[in-house]
C-alpha cells in the first residue's frame, strides 16, 4: 500500500481556522487528521501541504518511520512551529487510517483503553456577554447546568494584551485591572460553588511581579491551576516563579514534543502538562509525552481549543494513558462543528463518550468544509 495524495482544507472555526487534512492510498483506504494552530493559519495550511507532498509514495503503515523522517527532514526550519503542526496532522491521519484498516478504534493502536468516557473541562463558555462579574457568573452557571465539573477562563482578557494594543505596559496590570480580574474570579467561584474545578489562564501575558501578585490574590478561590505564568522560551524564568506562586502550575500548549517538556519535568517546575495534539507532534508524540510525564507522577490535561478531529484524537489518547486528568473542550463552537464530520460528538454530563467505530470514528464531509472556508 502506498500514499497517493494528501489533501488539506482551511475551515472557519469559532476562535480560529481549523487546518484539516486527508491521506489517500492506492488501496482506497483513507485517514483524516488536523494540524490547527493560531495565529498564522495560512502558514500551517501550506506547511501541511508541503509535508504531505513529502510522504507521497510511502507505506502508510510505517507510522513512526514517517513521523521520524518528517521530523528530521523539516528540522532544518526549526523543531517546533508550523512543521510540527503539519507532522501532527499527518500522524493523526496515519493512525486513523491504520486503525480503520484493522477495524479498531484508534485508542487500540495506542495501547488500549483505560477508559472510554473522557472527563472534560469547559473553555470558551464566556463569550456571550461583557467582561464583568455578573456576565461571567451567569454564563458559568450554564456550564455547571450542562454537567461540567471543571472550567477555565482568563480573568485578565479585558486588558486587550492578547491583541497587542498595549505593548507599552510590558505585560503589567494597573490597580483597576487587577481588581476587575479578582472580581470576575470571585463571581465565577460563587456561581459554580466549591466543588467545580476552576483553572486560570494567563496566556503568558503577565510579567513576573504581576503574575506573582495575581496568584496571591486569586489563590483563595481554590484554583485548579495557573496556566502559562511565563512563556515557553526560558525554563529559568519558570523556575524563578515556581516557588513564588502559591497555586499549581500547568504549561505545555506551546511546548513541542517530548524534548520540549523534558527540562520542565526533570526540574519539577510543573504540576500538570497540557500538550496540544495538533502542535506537539500528533497522537503518537502526545502518547510519548504522557509516558515521560508519568515517570515524574505528573497528570496530563491536553490543550484543545481546536477543531473536531483534535477533540476526537485527544480523547483517544486520553483513553489510552494512565496519568490522564482532564481534556479541554470548547463549550461554545460554530454550528457546523458536527457537520464537517460524519458522526456528531457524544458529550454527556461533562464527559466525551468515545465510540467503538474504527479509527477516529468519523470521516470528513468535504462539501460542508468547502461551504465554510477559512481566511
């Protein structure tokens, strides 16, 4: 069996575009994958096209061989970023193809299931109102009513730092912004009650003193974790904050491959790791990263603000690892999310329920994807 083609689509999502792909073979078998990242969706799209061209003619059953070949070939442009997103999508599609060839769910190729009901936490549940305590509390109650026992939000988003309008502040917050962030956090905690897990996102957009100060202010609200208190560039910066933050730390969405998380684990700098399956190297590499984290007794909570194949593939890996904690889930999404795949999500009581259909359990619906092109 040989790979004959790799087709890539850019599809509009609610937060950013999805990069979806499909591998074709000379025996008619196909596999689907996702390479989504943000920003720079066109960069990811073209990287996936280029990586796809490099595997034409190869045997799709040689999953690890193809992963290693692409990683070594593309390493010249850097061992992270767009090239790893492309590898991630191709790895996902190859696993999907081979699981379908064998007639088993993907998690069977990853070692078999510890569980098939995947505990979720909700993100992107807060977009139906303003950045104020009342609106956040109202929307947080809807998350709990839907059966979720965990949620995440960024109480600092009102500073507009995500879009770079205020670079002159050097990632600091003024007193009013700090007060509002705490008020929003307090309102969410009151709305959801004491038993719901509540993660705080920072997007690595607070400078060191500000991150320390806000961790002190928010810790009384029983924070599940502080996410990305610093960026991935400097392990020493995280080490400097480690003993000064009085809340658990979670990083990993911008750490690519097992090589990226190794120094974090070796130095005991994190309490959770959150690799992103469409960035870190795909299901194969996420499985390897989880095995590495297991050595250090660190739980894995995959980052997943992406498209439908990312959610499915992450759930299959979560099924197959012993040190799983929770998986991120987009509580609000585009209305066509379930239309671009042949079977809708099965989410009940805050859990993703995996089917026993072969592979990821779905195929892509090309006509629907083409009705919602990304830009």
